[in-house]
C-alpha cells in the first residue's frame, strides 16, 4: 500500500505532501490544479519514468517547476509498505542533467543508490515492471480504454507480454528454431553418412592393414640385412684399418730412416773436416804443446809485469822531479819580484843575497833536469823491452788458443763418432722393422680390400635406402589408416548423433506442444479470472439493463464483448462512449486483479469521462460499497465532487490560480473519511 507522497518543485507543486490509506483515495480539483502530476510522480518515483516521458510527449525538464518561477531541481519521494516491510523511494531531477540522485530504503536501511538499481529493486519487490504498472495499475487521463485502442491482431501479443507469456512464445520459437537447426544438421549428417558409406571404409581399412603387415615383414628382413651388411663393413674397415696402420708405421720408419741416414752423413762430413784441421795430431801431442805454451805464457806474463812495474816507477819519479823543478822555477820568479825586505820576517834583503838565492836554485834545477833526462831514457828502453815481451805473449796466447781449439775438435770428433755409433744402431733397428713390415704387407692387396669395402658399404646404403622407403610407406599407410579410422569413427558418431538428433527433435516437438498447451491454459485461466471479476464488477458498475454481462473472448485475438438479449456483441461496434468507458473500467479493475494480485492497486485519472449522471452515481456507489472486495487501494483523480461521496480513504482538494501562475494549494483535506 502506498502511504505517502512528497513533491518538491514538481510541476505546479512547490512543497506538497499527501498521505494515503487503504480503500479509495481521491484528489479533487479543477483542470490544471496539479491532480494528474501526483499520479505521474508516483510512476516516476517507482520506475523512473511515466507515460508522457515514455511516449516522448514530455521530457524530464518539463517535470521541474517553471511557474511561478523557474526551478533547477525537482524531487519526489514515495513511501509504501508490503507485508511487514516499509519502503521509501526518492528521485531527484536536475534541469539539463536528468536524474541526478536516487535511493531506495527498506525499513530506513539503504538498499540501492543508483537510478537503474532503484528501478530494478522496486520491480523485484513489487513483482511488477513499468510495462505492467502502466497497463494494469495506472490509467492515464482519457486512456482508461487503452485496451480497446490496441489495433486488432496485436492485443493477444500485448496481453501475452503483460502475462509474460511472451517468454513462453520466445521459448517456443527458440525451441522450434533449435529443432529446425538440429533437423538440418541431422539431414547434413545423413547426407555425409551416405557419402562415407560409398567410400567403402571397412574394405579400405582391411586392405591397408594387410599392406602394413607386408611392409612390416619387409622392414624386418631389411633390418636384418642392414645389420649383417654393417657387420661386414665393420670387419673390412677393421682389417683395412690394421693394414693401414702398418703402412703408416712403415712409411714413418722409412722417413725416420732417411733422417738417420742424412744425420750420419752429416756426422761423417764433420769428422772428416775436423780430422783435416788436426792434420794428424794426436791428443797427447796437443796436450804437451798446450802445457809448454801455458808455461811460456806464465813466464812472459811475469817478465812483462816486472818491466811494466819498473817503467811505472820511473814515470812516477820523472813526474815527481818535474814537480820539484816547477816549484824551484816558481820560487826563482818570486825572488826576482821581491823588494828590499823579506815579506815574511821583514828583514832586509840585499841584491847580493837575491843573486845568491837565485843561483843556488838554478844549480839545484840543473841537477834535477839531468836526473829527469836519465830517467826518461830508462823509461824509453823499458817500453821497448815491454813491447817485445807483450808481442811474444800474444803469440803464445794465440798458439794456446789454437791448441785448445784443436783439443775441442778432438773431443768433437769423439762425440761425433759416438753419435755415429748410436745412429748406426738406430739405423740397424729401423732396417729390421722395415723388413718386418715389408714382409707383412708384401702379400696384402689394399686396392682389392678397398674395393671390397666400397661394395659392402654400397650394399648397406642400398638396404638402408630400401628400409627408409619402406618405413616411409608404413608411415604413409598408417596416416591413411588413421584418417580412415577417424572417418569411420566420424561415421559412427554421425550415425549416433543422427539417432540422438531424431530423438531430440521429437522431444523438442513435445516441448513445443507443451509450451503451446501451457500458453493456451494460462490464457484460459487468465480469461477465466478476468471474466469472473468483470461479471461481478459489471453488475455493480453498470446501472442499466440492456447489457447484462461482459466478457473477454478470443476470436483469433482478444475481443471485449457485452451480452445483449442473450447474444455477445463487440463493445467496439455496439456500445456508446459511456458504455465503452464503463466496460473499459471493468476490464481495468479485472486486469489489476489478474496481473498483480499481490498488490491490488488501481490509479484512475478522470474515470467519469463520458459517463452520464446515472452511471456516475452507480460508479460512486461501487467505489464506496463494493470496490474494496476487488482492489485494496484506489487512487482517484476527478473534477466531479459527486465522486468524492464514495471515497473511503483520504480526500484532497487542490486549487490553483492559473491566471496568476500560482503553485498548487491543498485547500481542503479529510483523512480516513467514513
């Protein structure tokens, strides 16, 4: 039950609040006073839209107050209860931006805070979406007969969507489509099965298996032949390898023998050359000559040493005398430069004294010159003797060096002779080895052995080539066999699937029939409930006796009919405007009970349109006395004060001075009117 609606800046309402109860709640007022906008607010609060917006007759900005002043934002709040729970819904519209806020609370607990989420949760809680609400609960002004406005041929689809039978239809159509796809798939499989059977798969598989057995036997034989040929090749290679090693060893021996011969020749030449240089001298003779030369050298070295020492002493004496002579000369020069007195003792020096001093020094200097001259002659004689000694010493040393070289040649000849003996031994050993290997290889025909190896290797290659070719044929046949087996399995699979598809098509056919039967049964149940409700309502609503009954019938499509003189006639071809409105009102109430039995809400905007006074009086009585047995809560929008006499819930009167662009005012209020 809807318990409260609050409007802020909603069309002509600045701040309006309405409380509602069970039974009939009425909003009375002149045209343009803001009655309809309350019902529109209910629709928008619950589902975020309303008929004018859905049909694009208005935009969301048109729901925000423009008069007496332009507002930027509008807000609607709605509270309702269901079972033991209380719910509140709030939505806010901002000019140019649409819905900017929305929330749903359950017992003051926030459940959802997005516009789409609120709509989704409200639809789940009420078990009703906007489509059902707008067709079964909310009757717009001048649209109570909306069902009769639906073109013939489209009403069943329209009602099926309200009953949600379109889901059954969709399921049925999908099932039929699936059945057709399965049938077409089965036909294609059957066609492929027929083609596969023409291929003779079992016979081809058997033939390939036999061929594989033969090829396997051939590869086994070839494998044995390859093994045997390989052993033959290996044996020949080992034999050839052994003889080739002997050949290599013989060649190495011969090369080494050539080297030994060449070495021996060089040794012989060296010995001959050394012996020529010795000129037949023996080692003992050379030793004696070396000893004699060494003694002579020792004596000469001693003589040259003594001569050199004497000459050096004479040279030193000459140098000492020359120094003394130089000092005397300098002293004489100093005496010549003296004055009358001695520079040391200041005593007087006479010319005679000076002369005496000079003469004594000249005498001494002359004696020294004679002594130096004698010493120089001795040095010259000693030098000549020393030169002769040194020349003889050099000769003896050269002689000694020659003797030493001869001794080395003698020792070298001995070493060469020793090496020559070693080479001779090696040469004898090599010659023995050469003879041994030559004897071993004399009877071997390596060319024939290599030809034998070539032939054996060729035979092995040929066997391997045949083996690989046979293996390749086996792989080809195995691949072919796998493909044939795969096609054989596919043929079995297609056969099984065809049987399953046939069974599935039959089951889908049963399902389609069951869905169609269910649809028909639900339509029959719907018609039964609607017609039962309308039959009771019609007796209370319709004040005349010409039409004694009402029903919804099916004649390729839904048809609303009235019973006249025992016959059923279409409302659209027989009834007047008022009768049409009464029939549509009865259908609307029946729809509300049939589609949403858990809510039993009904919103009627100007339902008295086209009704005469007698019909209005009957409608008022029905609303007052009998509507409660069908509908729990009714919201009635009317400008006719007479209808308010039947109101059992809350009554609101709205007024508005449109000439002054004033907002809506609630000027009269009665709650829980009896």
